[in-house]
């Protein structure tokens, strides 16, 4: 699990992990001759984020230096924060914490406290490194055939749906999680891309759905007050709503909307040019993928989700991973958008596509998309698979697509592939250990070119 620690003293504090006999214990400890684990230093007044394994394996130990001076610091309270006092803070002593599914913030003042803050599911994804989120929404309760204007009724609400299945999370709750993350010390320099798609298009008119999205965005967390002078213009609140691909410097601490819903832009400042990135085309489940232009950027999209059965998983992964590597001879910036998810009843349900089933390593079962994607990423980051076609990890032969990429890279004199774009997948923490997200993050630092670090 990810934890964030802020040192509120005036001196550095050491933090380290230690084998733990039990969990959820809080006690003082002064034991000689103990073999310690990883250690880090917490500078004063800064947030430090690290990973602490859940369960019985390790605990976190914080120790203040024996000569430190502690200054009282007032701590803001929150309805979601439960505070429990520690014993009087004395120099040179230690505190042992066993977290389990919780975000822990430590504050050490004269009367030290520890805070346990439950982390909602959406926040967990953001703290895990997810920066592109795919939101599918439906209007609940469904509007009448001729829905009234929004200002005459507030009975409808946007709720997360996927197909016919409700996920019981309101759009407002999602916005609250995102806004809390972006205004936190950890997330204030991050950027989130939020894809919004209408799931109830057969029932709710596109124009009504579009207006309800705008109304919820404006009124919700991170929104804006329509009556204030600052509400003029396209980009408002935490939102970047221009229909173009911005630079990272323009959108730190903001949400880029990817509007995959219809309507003519009525009610949005700038119309269709004020709904964020707005695709000009999105054909349904095209196996070969499709492309569209956005103000000088070529957007290559792979969204083949209706695979016939789990036997098509290898082909799905091959096509999707090929889309992640932009062509080396491109004459303009290329942004790949790649969906690794799949769903088709009854032989390609989302859990089966993502995670597979059985024991594929023993030849009894099917390897899922996520495991195959992880193996492909390790091959790419560990050395070009088409130069070493007998990867120790996968023992698979390189495909014709990989060989084609190898030829293009060799012609361009490039030593490693540039894996770029938005990658969307189900069950991102599977296989167990959640190693896919760190591998995707690492791709940002490979294959860079001077002056094109953002691509």
C-alpha cells in the first residue's frame, strides 16, 4: 500500500521497515540488535510517499533524533479524519505502525497524534499511479421521453454504469475523489485525463446527457461559480476543456476532459470546442483500430473490445501493444489511445479477458491480457525482444509486428522503443502485485528525444 508521511518537526526523522509479528499494533519499541529493513529520511515539512506491504510482513518505524527540537504545529481536522493521541512525544523513541488498507498521515508535535484516513476506491487508483480514468455514466432515474430543462428539476443524477450494470458510484463522488487528490501535496502537480462516455444513449437524449454532465462538473468539487467573473472562458475550476492536446506544463493540477458523448455543445463555453478533447469519430469495436486528427496531432486508437472468445486474447494483446509504439517516421506528434479491456458474452467476460483463468503456466488454462501486457512491457524495457527472440520471461517468438517495429527503429537509429499514449485496462492491480502500473510509468523515461520529452 502507498502511505504518505509528513514530518512536522524542525529536524529530519528516520523511517524504516521492520518484520512485524502482528498488525494494527501501536507501541513504543527500543530493541537492540534488530536487523532493519529499508530506511529513508523524512525532511521537515515535506510529504514523503513510500510503499509499505500490507498484512503481517512488515511494520513502519518512525524515530526522531535524540537531539531534535520539536515545535508545536496546529493540525487541521476533517470529518473523514479520525485522530488518536499517542503517548507524550519523547526524544529518541519510536512508534510502530501496522497499516492495512489505510492511508496514514503522521504528525509529530509536542503532543503527537496519528491520523488514519480511509482511502476511497477512486483515490486508491490515483495514489497507485493511475492518471487516465474511463468513466461510463447513466442518468438515474431515467428522464421522461421529453425531459424538462435542467433548471426546473434536480431529481436526475449521473451514476457510474458499465453497460447494463450499475456501479453505484455517483459522478459527484468521483469528482470529489479527483479534486481531493489534485489539491493534496502529492497530486497538486499531477494531471488526470478523464474520459466520459454515455452508457444510456438508448434512453437519454444526447443533448440532455451533455447538459447534465456540464451542470454536474460546474456545481461539483473542482467546479466553478457561474455568477463570478472568473467563470468566463473555456478552462474553469480544475478543468482543462479546450479541444486540443495541451503540454504538461499547462495542465498540472488539472483534469483534461475526453468527451465521448454526443450533443452539439449547447451550454458549453465554446460549444464543441469547449468540451475537452472531442473525438471526430469512434467506430464500434474496430479490430484494426482507427485514426483521427486533432489540431496537428494524429490520434491512433485501438478499442477492439468485442472479441469473439478468450481464444482471441493473444491477438487482442498483439494489436493493442503494437498501437502503443508510434511510428518512428511520423511527421507529426502521435498520441496512441489503447484499450486493453474486452467484453463479450459468454466466452469473453471482462474478468476472464483481463485475468485469464486456470493455471496457464502449467498448460491448464488461459493467460489473461494483463499478464501478457506485463510480459511484453518487461521485454521492451529489458531489451528489444526482436534482438533477443528467446526472452527468458516469455519464451515466445517475436511477432511480425515486433519485427516491423525493429526495422523501423533500426532505420531511425533509435536504441529503444518509445512506448507512449493512454493505456486503459480492467483490473489494473492484477496479476497480484500490481506491477503493470510501474512498468507503464517507466515507459515515460525510455526512448526520449531532446525537445520532445512530452512525447
